[in-house]
C-alpha cells in the first residue's frame, strides 16, 4: 500500500535481520532481502516484526513496485 510520501507499506513478516539488511517474507511473494537504509525506521526492525515501510525508489529499482 503506497503511503503517498514516496514509500510503500509491505505486508508480511521479518524472518531474519543483519546489521545491514532485513530478510522479509511478503504475504504475496517469496522472501526478499531489503537494505535497512531503505526502510522507515530500518534500525529498529527486528525478527518477527510485520508490515514494514520501504522507499518506492528502491522497490521500483528491484522491480517490486
């Protein structure tokens, strides 16, 4: 769901995290690695979290939007 501020909320859950990235399992596709730097509050995302907000420019670059 687009937020209207150049960001989109992805529905799903966080499978795993590293210092630099998040392994996210969207409800509608296979798992994807997302850099923390392109997520709203990326530093605070933890395993088990749901529904993350990601920059539209990155989603478009990856062909996910």
